[in-house]
C-alpha cells in the first residue's frame, strides 16, 4: 500500500512539474553562447608571456576562492565590464550581474574549493579543467558534493575575462542532491 501511494505521489508530482515546465530553451541557450563567442573581443595573448600567465593566474585564483570577501574584492579585477558568464545554471552579461550572482552563490554554500587539473589553449580560448568540492546546508544533508567540469574563458587586452562558459553536469553536481528532484532524475535515468 505504501509503495502504491509513493508511486502515485511521484506520478502526480511528475505530471505537475511537466505541466508547469517552461518551453525548451536549449536552442536559445546555444544561440546565446554562440553569439557571445562570436562577439567576445580577443586579446590573443602570446603563449607563455607574462600577460598570459597573469591572466590565467588571476582567473584560477579567483575561482579557487569563491568566498564572499574574495568575490567582492576581485570580481571587477577578473571580469571585463561587459563580460558574458554562463555556469550552466544561469547566464549573465556584465560584471555587476556576475558579481551579484557569485555573491549569492558564495553566501549559499558553507564551503567551496576548486582545484585545477589542467589548462589547455585553443586559438584565443582557454579551457580550465577542474574539480570542485562544496557544501550547502540544503543539499545532500550538508555533506560534501564533488563535481568536475571545464571552464572556457577568453581574455581581453587587459587580461580580463570577456567570456566565461562552464561545462559541467549540473544534475550530478547539484540537482541529484535535492531530495525530490533526485528521485525524478533517477526515474528518468532508468528509462533511458
């Protein structure tokens, strides 16, 4: 009986969520990324130059310490005025919006640590492969969540980020740690 009731609740919750879902916006997100990529100015920093090393050091240091204090102190030194930012969850244009979002994120987690495993360059873009451990009181009972990803960045002439695009599995890194969505994600995965 309990199994039937649980199943019925899950079916009703799924129907409710599907009926409330917004239209598929994947084409819009991809188009926004491609537009940002085509419009982002490029400095094409000289490989191995002090400017390239400083720009990479600045972004890595910033992302490794997303504490509220560091976000307030460094966002405008790391990101250009009209920078594009997408972390797979949200998209922003402009350093003020990026700072506001990162401050909200920093204030939501109880700890966050990012370690970089590799940096690769392709043309004018850099790809930073990373591991992130974070804790948030409302996720996974406050336990450590570990995820991996890659951040694509492009710098301007001052070595500031003009384009930031994260590539990571937000379902594994975030949504599967929410009690209700975890059950729905697992149900969908079983059907695939």
